[in-house]
C-alpha cells in the first residue's frame, strides 16, 4: 500500500511460502524500503495460507509486493524449484530504477542500506551517468550466528581474520 519512488532501491526476493517470517525480517531490517517477493507455492491451500498471513501482518502488507508462483507437486518432489524463474519474477515486480536481488536467508546490513532508502535516490543516481545502465555486484559475507553483523570494513576484516565470518563463496 506504500508506493516506492522511482529512484529508490527495491530488494527483490525469491522464496518458498514457508519462509514468510524471514521475508518479514528482511523487510523490517530494510526499514520500509520497497521489497518485492516471488513466492513459490505447491497448492491452492498453501497459497491461501500464505495470503492470509501476508494480509494479517500489517508490515508485510504495507511494504512488500508479492506474486505467488505455483509449481506442480511432481516438480516439487523432483526438487525442481525454479529459483531463476522466481528471481526473474521478483525483479519484474520492481517499479524502481534500482533493484537488488537478495536471497531470503540473507540479511541486509542495516547501516549500509540507510542511504538506499532515500526516496530521492541521491546516492544511487550518482552511481550511474544518466545515459548509462549497469550492474553492480555487492560482496556477501556469512557471519557466525552469535556475532553481530559488521557495520564497518574494519569490523568485517577483524571478523574474517578471527574466522567468525567468511566470504559467501570462494569468488567473493
């Protein structure tokens, strides 16, 4: 119900219906910035349950645009979750110029993302010339559950050195 401004950053998230609380968590950490979700459901009943919860949780209803994507039970049993299709659906839902694809289990760094919530989009607009389009890659790190996420590069470097954090993959 809260419409984003064109220059804001939309976080696009693919997920299964069972991950609705993680979706709410990401949205709250993003502080009400625009978020789109492509939700994989297996049945009409699962879709109904998800929709019921989404409508009852005011935060989700106000800040997250959702599209339900149904997959057959046979595909589900073959573990054929169409993750790339879900990602594409989530991105297509965005109405802003800037989109960040984020898996539902990833947590946005709250202090870092403050500049991206600016409805005027001053920070984001400054990254690209007006006649350009492009893709930026954000490095992703995994931290120990008992250690708060690093807010500064020096904290991250310390966590990496002490092996309480690591890169998401070897190429990061």
